[in-house]
C-alpha cells in the first residue's frame, strides 16, 4: 500500500520516472526478446491502458484484431473465411490473397512518429509527458526506436501506430476485404493485377509515414484454393487445417509431458491442462485426425 501511495504522489507531482527492464528470451516458436518492467511500472501500464483503450478502440477499423477486447485470432480467421466467400462469390470465382508482413515490427517503431500520432488525439500535455516517459523507457538498436515485447502499453501503441496503415488501406486504396493482426495483414480480391499494384503503394506509405519496411521474403500473392497460411492456420475456402510444423510441435510437447508423467516428474493435472489446451485449438479447425491420435495415444485415463 505504501508503494501505491508513493506512485500516486510521483504521478501527482509529475516526478515519476520509468524504471529499467528485466530481459529474457523465449522461443515461440522463433526466438524473441522479452523485456519485463517492474511491478510498479506494470501497475502504471495497466492504468494507462484502461484510460486510453476505450477511446482509441472507437477509431480503430472493425477488421483490426490483435490485442483488443472481443477480438483475437479466431475471430480474425472467421472473418477471413467470410471475406473469402464474398470475393469468390460462393466459390464461383478465383479468390486471390495478398499476404504481407512487416520486418522487425516492434524493434522499428519510431518514438517521435508514435508521439506525433498520440498528440493528434490527446490534447492533455501532462498525459503526453507521461506517455513520453513510458515510450522513452526502452529502445532497441537505435535510440528513439523500438517498443518492448512485454509491456501492456506496447500492445495498444502498436495498434495506434498501424491504425495509420489501416486507414490508408481502407480509405485511400479502397480495399474492402482487408484484415490485420498485429504486423500480419491480408487483402483479398478477385483481381490479381490490382493486388500487385497495391504492393508498392503500401511499401511507400509504410516507409514515408511510419519508417517501417515490408519483409522481403514474406510478401506474396496466391490463390485461396492453394491454401493461405494466416494466423497459425492454413486456410481454404471451406475448411482450415493446422500447419504441419504446429502439429509436430503439438505431438512432441505432449509426448514429452507424457514421459515426464510416467517418470513422476509432473502431475496428471499438468498433462491434462496441456491436453485440454491443444484439443481446444483443434476445435477451431479441421483437426479430427490429430485429435483422434492424441486421444488414442495420451488420453487413456479418460480425458473429456
């Protein structure tokens, strides 16, 4: 309680300063650098998020799905399927999909550009000073660039930052069938040539307005009938399946936990938590075969 009152006084007197970060790495599945703030700073992050999110949620487009209440990957891929049926006119025309990814997104967010966007919406100078403190508490390879993976505020800031792209795509490019989840985004169209013409326009906007670059190896156009890898699923018009790599990882992780259970290093409940989690994922795709395999190999104890 003393710490909470101390934080309150610092905020009231405009003397609060963001502390440092504890850095660690994860593999999910590729290596990522996570930076964890102190408990006191995380408390402030939650307070900032609670105040700012309801306002900015109103200016975001409907088809931005990352880190928002009542959104998420499952809703995004369900909307992807809905768009695909519209573009293909109920599977009577070819549906083309432009898939893009931004290179080193979190590490390349420019602080001054982000603060400039925030100033357009937040007139209170004290709030802006507070946000400058939070944003300036971290930088990646270059001073004044980068947001930490791990801050709740980063999730909001990246959506505010890329809302500029969302508005450009929807209102300047007039793309009707556009979905973005964090730095992954797709545009669906029956016209492949039109999609090809949008790539340099998007690339130029990202660099000139936001100082971001498209990933050179992750921009492509393909037909939906050939399968579109988006948000962890390979999506087709009438079904979706898990990536082969994800299936292998899933079975490997369950096998490892099953071995640890036999050797009495973990409890039944820990294994069951993993099984329920993976079976829950499979309910959102055509995963009957792998579900049957998991149940036959690892659910002899009668998991529901």
